[in-house]
């Protein structure tokens, strides 16, 4: 249980930092990935038209931060990790889909890996927690 709570608290901090970064420095995030994209041979992601999507990205980060916080505060509640797993795995799958079907933006590939890892790691933490109880 203590690893689950510690992991949940780490997610709260990470998600809050990412959400605030999206909100306060939106151009910097894409600029950073576009610099990496150039160096790695990927297409740069466009900066135009992102204001509307910034609203959605910050709102999404708020929700996943809240879910991780609820996991930390209520470790026996099953709905919070369930929702977080779905949010992260759907984000991951959509990122891979867009990477394959649209443009090969590095940010799509990174989001596929990071959100997929988070979703799978939450599943792992749930299974570890169940093993502690048996």
C-alpha cells in the first residue's frame, strides 16, 4: 500500500507540473520537441491553431492530476485508478494512431510511450497492491 500511495503522490506532482507547464509555457513545450524533431529527423509540429487544444490539454492534465490525488487519498477506491488507466492508455493509443496516419511528429511518439508507460505502470501498481493483501 505504501508504494501505491507514494506512486500516486508522484503522479500528482508530475501531472500538476506538466499541466502548469502546458498552461504557462505552451510554446516552449512544442518548441522543445520541434528542436528535438529537427535533430532526430522528424517533422516539426505546427504552432498555429493550438490555443483551443491548449484548453483541452490543461483540462486533461487537471483531471489526471485529480485522479492521481484521489488515488493517493483513497487507495482502496478502485474507480480512480480505473479512470486514470483508461485516460492514459487512450491518450497513448491515439498518439500512436496520429503518428501512423497523420504526421510523424516526435511529440506524438513520445506521448505514446509516456502515457502508455503510465497506464501500464498503474495497472502494475494495482496488481502489486493486490499481491500485498493476499
